[in-house]
């Protein structure tokens, strides 16, 4: 049940967003679009994971339950702009989210927080501008795994397919007391060298470090039990 707030606005929660018909249709179509373009999976598995990880980051680092909920919503909607096109999906997605959240009756200030997080999550032009955006960035960029690779023909792998498929396990761990956020990755070096990970993901790791800094934490990267950052 949605809780009424002053002014008649609703305290929208993740479940409201997940069940919205437009959200369901847009995420499904967005994932199909990226599949046609040769990108890794960006469907409901990815949105669920980013939403849950965003919530976990905010809640475990001591922020409020409501801030954690907003981070989860931002994480769930962050890639919805791919329903239209890839290059500017972050800004398109922010506008789409604003319309949907306004329809759901969310407070204007909360809509602004989520739109800002979505608009700033892309590694090419985005920047962590709030705790919500920082959590969304960390959750999104830490989702690297072979299950996201659509092309199963190894002879046709490009570097992105090869690196993602080589990742056998990835986990984002938090140490709230020491304020350390650690991305632990296990890579099959028979499929991809560790340096190839940095070749395609260096800008993402820089963005993760900035996001952790905004959360007053330190970002650490551990690959095959070796700390690299």
C-alpha cells in the first residue's frame, strides 16, 4: 500500500515502478534494442541486480531507508532510455523516468533525485552528483559476468564479449566500519588477460572510485585475489 504524504503526493516504492506497464514494456524493448546492436544483456536480470545492489550500498553505509529506496528505483530505471537509442540513453532515460514517476504521484524533489542519478550514470559523461547517483554508478558498473554475454559463439567474440565471458564471478562487498567498497572479480585468464579488463573498463573503475569518494568510502578492486586498486 502506498503511503500518503503532505500535499497528496505518494511515497512511491520500487514495487510500484516494477509493476508499471510502461516500465515493463520499455525495459523489455530496450534490452531487445541492445541485443540487436550486439551489446550484453540489459534486461530484467540487470535491472533487478542494480536496484538491489543500489539499495544495499545506501542502507549498509548508514543512510536512511527512504534514500535506499530511491537508489533502488534509480537503479531499476537507469537503462530505460535504451528503448529509444543507445548514445544518449542516460538523458533520455531521465526524462522517461520523470514522466512515469510524476504519473505515479512521487514527490517532485524525489523525482529530481532519481532523474539526476539516471542522467549521470554513464561512464563517458556522467559524474556522481549525489549519494543516489553514486550508488547507481557502483551497482551498474559492478555487474560484470559471463551470463550477460548473448553471443555464445566464441569464434565471434569481440573484446567486450571475451572479457565479460571470462568473468566467472563478481561480487561487490561493503565494509561499513572501514568505509571500503570492494569489487571482487574472478577471471578465467585462459579466456582473457586481466589487462584486457582494464582496457575496456578503466573509465568505469575511475567513475566507481569517484562514486565511493562521494559516499565517504574507498573503492577497491580485487581480481583473482590480487588487489589492483
